[in-house]
C-alpha cells in the first residue's frame, strides 16, 4: 500500500504555469530528499485553484510532508497561494499504463 498527501490551494497572485514551475524546481528537490518519497505533481483544476499530490512509502512519511510543504510554501509562495485543504491518506490502489514521459 502507498500513501498520499493531497492539498488544495487558491492562486491569489500570478498564474498556474509560473507557480507549477517554481514548485517543480524549488519544492520537488526538497521532497526528493525526504525519506519514503515516491512521486509529486501539481494540477490546475480551474477557477484559480491547484492541487498538489505527493506519494510516499508510509503513512508517517506522508504526514511528515505536511509541515515540510507548509514551511516551503510559507517561505516561497505565501504571497501567491493560500492553502484550502490538506489530506493524508492510504491509497487502496493506483493502476494505469506505464508512463511515456
């Protein structure tokens, strides 16, 4: 079983593309240095909202990502995004086809 952290944010300033790129070059490396990290991505869900999703080996590691994310957002994006929800959960299954990217 894998574990996830899902957070939603309102975009208060700027645009999704710039925020996503900053998360990719700034936040992703921070997550990659955390024990149990597997995957991370962000999605534009419209209406100036985005979803941040990370996958972890254990529930505890996913929980540990919460303050890591909060600290990084506070120091790097607090003027552009506002946290609306945060969830950590146990993923029952996550199937698909192999990635081509």
